[in-house]
C-alpha cells in the first residue's frame, strides 16, 4: 500500500501539461506493452493510493495485476522519465545537460567536427550561468576533440583549455566555501538560535571571521556573491538588526535584477529571494515596498506544481500579513475567497501547520474588520483541527477568542459554558497563567449582565488589569493576547474593533500605505 501511495503522490504532483505529456509518451510506446502503464496510471490517479485491495479489484481483468509491484515500479520510472523530457523543453539547465549528453553521443560516433560546433554553444551557456560542473565536462570534451585534430596552433588551444579549467576549478571552490558558510548560518537560523546564547555567539563568530566574508569582491561568481549577501542577511537577522537584514536582502534582490537572464533561468529561486526580502520589509516596517514586489512574484511563471504551491503559500501569507500590519481591509472578502479556493485546490498538498496559519490569519483579518459571523466560521476551522498536535498556540488563541465572538453576536447565554470549556482545555495543558485567569474571570462578570454600560465598565477594568500583566511580562507576549486587549479597549470605549485597530495602526505610522 505504501508503494502505491508514493506513486499516487507522484501523480498528484504533476501539472495538467505534465500528465498530458506522460499520456502521449505512454501511447507512443504502446507496442512495448506500455499501455499497461497507462492503465495503471489512470487507475491510481482515479482511485487514490491508500486502498490497494480496491485498486486490484478494479484491475482484476488486467494480466499485469499478477505482478503489480514490478509494473508499479516501472510506471514510476516512466513517469520520472516523462517529467525529465517535459522539463528539458522548458528548463535551460535541463537543455544544457541534454546538449552535453548529445555531444558525448556524437563523439562516441567519431563525429568530432559536428560535436565541436555544439561544444562552443554549450560552453558559452555554461559560463553564462556559472554551471561549473557542466563546464568542466565540456572543457574535457574540448581537449579530447582538439587532440584528435591536426592543427598548427594546437598547443595554444590546449593551453587556453587548461587555463579555463583552472579558473573554473577556482570559481567552483570559491562557490563551495561560500555555500558551506551559508549552510552553517542557515542551520543556526533553523534551530532558532539567539545571539545572546554563548555557544551560538561562538559559532557565529567562527563563521563571520572567515576571510572570504570581509569583502564582497572576494566572491568570484554570481552564486558566490548571492551566498555572501545571504550570509550577512542571516547574521543580521539572528542578531536582531532588522534594518541591516533589510539592507542585505535588498542588495540581494538588486544583484538578481542586474542579471535578468538568471531570473528566467532560476525563477523559483528568485521568488524565494523576493519572499525573504518581503519578510525583511515587514520586520523593518518598510511596508510601502511590499505590494509592488508581491505583484512581481505573482507575475512570474511557475515551472512545476511544487513551485506553484510554494508561490501560493508565500504570496498569500505575506498578503494577509501586510493587511494585518496596515489595516488595509479593502477587498478582503475577495482575497479570502481566493485563498479558500486555493486551499481546496491544493488540499492534501499543504502542510497542516501551514493550513492552520492561513485559517488563523484570515480569522484575525475578519475579526479586525468587524465581520464576527465570518470570523466564527474560520475559528471553527481551527477548532476542527484540534486532533493535530501542531501550533497549539493557535488552538489556545482560538479558544480564548471564541467567547468574545459570541458576546459580539449576542449569544451571552453560551458565555458561561464557553468560558468553562476554555478553562478546562488550558488547564489540561498547564496554560492557565495570571493573564488567562484574569481574562476568564472578567468574561464571567460580562456573562452576568446584559447592560451595555456595565459591560463597558467591566471591560475598562479588565483592560487595565491585563495591560499591567502584559507590561510586566519579561518574555514575548503569547499569541492572541494583543488581539484580546484591542477588543476590550473597543468595548471600554464603546467603539468598533475596526476603529481601535486602525487607531493602533495609525499610532505606528503604518496606516494605508
């Protein structure tokens, strides 16, 4: 069953055009019995990969069912081969690799003159895009063809090839050192290390004192320069220097923009660069730069389903973050509908954690825009994921916010049971701190009255008490508590949550950028 599931996941990862290419390849090879592969492909795609007994039952009249494991394996190989052929027509890298293989075939047949013509074109392409491994292979072929020819200037040509090889090896080594340093820095970031920790500080110092990080001029290639800037950006981020992080990420984007051929060659990587830049913009509150870059990412084509999904995750997460930072609620419903459609389209292909984060951010966007009925709908999506042992902070926030929504929707009769439910849930997880206890006790007081003036007075006092607790908190404020304070302020001042939120945004100077 596991093997069938893996083939099913492979099929699910294919775009419509990739599936079409596979079917064409399978039909062209039908005389070799590969229609069996097409039948199995269609069956797995239709019936899924979790019930092999059902699959065998549907294919019981096919002779290959008797040796299903080997047929399934050959199907996987044929799919991968089809994907390679499909990519070769679209990817410059795949095209270069295909050209190198074609040259090798020509040389095997002794067609050195024709192969030499292909070599020159391949070498220019490999040098243009810093494809050093392919370039070394090409230069080795050039040396072989040169030795096969009778030329007066053969020594000069061979000397030139050797010099190119030495320079290529130097660039390859230079890139490798920068890549290793970049990997080491990335590990520190992924482990969520902090520069204040003595061990982390020592590891940072070891990386940043490397001689190649003293000047960008020491980076010999585009990739090396890219790694140099990424290392400095990550170092700035882990040491809490938001403006420095922003500056290095901006320089990295400028490096790519100065090499437009790279963007078409490695569009997915460029999207990742732009995404990191946008995260730096948000951290440094350079929000006026976000929308144009988001549009640039959306305009870039996706060369695979994986790239398409990653683009969706990054672009729409940042779009929601931007709106929550600036209070830009215009056309939010259209944006939410688009995200919901994409979540349904990519169902099963997104991580549960990422889906929950989308649910959470959409819930907050609706909450701060005052649409409490739809906020409740998205909050219930979070609660429906209660069995998932991820993002417990979001789960806790949802349970604290749930009574607030029923206050806004006029369901005060449910308040008592909702408070007790939240209390039980948080007590089991040992999350009943002073803030939560004070907050839930305040909700009980609200449940005991229906008079707006009394509710406002309770909220005013509760807001003051909770603000004091938050100000005395030495650690970062847990998720959702700032939102609860905004709501209490709106009830205390007897104004809408939208007004309070926009007031807070204006105080930070971020409104409607």
